[in-house]
C-alpha cells in the first residue's frame, strides 16, 4: 500500500513543480525589467544579464522641411511601458521646441527606421518604414530587442501613439523590449568624429490635427459674428456690420491655412 502511494505521489509532485515553474516564468516576463539577453553575440563575457547593461533608444524627430534631429534617450533604468513612453514624450517635446505646445500638428504615425547621424544630431533616413536589425547587425553594431527573431511590426502604430499620448498608467514592460536598443554606449560615442554613424530607431511622423484646426476656425467665426452684431447695434448698420464680419472670417481662414501649411513644411 505504501509503495503504491509513493508511486502516485511522485507524478503529482512533478506536476505541481511544473505548474509553479510556469507561473514563475509568466511573472518574470511581466516584471518591470528589460528582458534577458537575446543578442547572444554581444552578451557579456561574465554572463551578466543584458538588462544590467546601458541601453539607449534612438528617436528621430522632424525639425524642419528637410531636417530630422536625433533624440537619444537613456532607458537603462526603465521599469515599465509608461516610464519608457514618458521619457520619449518628454524628449520629443523638448526637441520639437515651441511647435509641440501648439495644436495644429500631432504625432500621426511611427516608422521603424535605419538612419545615419552626423554632427551629433542631423539625421538622414536610409530605410523605412519597417527597418529592424538582424542577428548580424545586432552583433556588429551592438543592438538588442526581444523577442528575436521578431515578427514585425515591433509595436503597432496605434498602440505606440496611444502610449505616447498617455504614458502614465501602463505599469508593465510589454512593448518596450521590442524596440531596438543601442547597448553599452551612446551612438554619439565614436572615436572618429568624421565617421558617418548608422543606427536603428523610431521616427515619429506628424500629421494635421484636424479637430483643433476646425476648432480654431470656429472660434474665429464666432469672433467675427460678435463684431458684426456689435457694429450693427452700435452704428445701426446691419449691412456694414456683417460685411466686416465676412471680411474677418475670410482673413482668419487664410491665416489658419498659411500657418498650417508652414508648419506642415517645417
């Protein structure tokens, strides 16, 4: 009787241990740390996990009609998607300067790109919209992402833009590890300043914020209406008042179109 009980107890214990191991694995994948090393070719010779290494995410930002600027972000201490996208949002707004404070433009898409950088900031886009380093590129130039190989896209554009606009509440590191990260040193740390440096990162594409443009046009129309009524009441001149209002509405429409066109090209 005791032998039979022991033989039954052994597989039950094995199943229990296997269940606990699977739960631990699931929890470790959802924890707030960079995933373990996928870039075996650039792993530390001491066997340290990749999450202990310096990591940088490269973000390309439009700053002019023909100008792209590199915004490099140190993400070594990132613990969640909310933390990561908060850093991206902060750096993006800093590079965009005053344009980020106005509301005619907004991030509309994201490309995963291979780029060149010169003079520490000027960027040229070499490959898009889904350029991801392979094993050989990761080993040669010190990049990492997880999982590898990765079935594109690393992050769908709508999810990236949602996290960028609302970085706060996302407490897991689910998407951050899928973005290519420069390992160990900044992309600007090159021994030869005349060398054209290549890298991988993300390019934030901007588009028109149509709702805010229409809102601005509506405010201008309301102001012209108030001026028209005030003129008509004060001067007892309805035709003249609404003539002035029509002229104001036409001018503000042209001004809005000029501003939008200029910002779209710059």
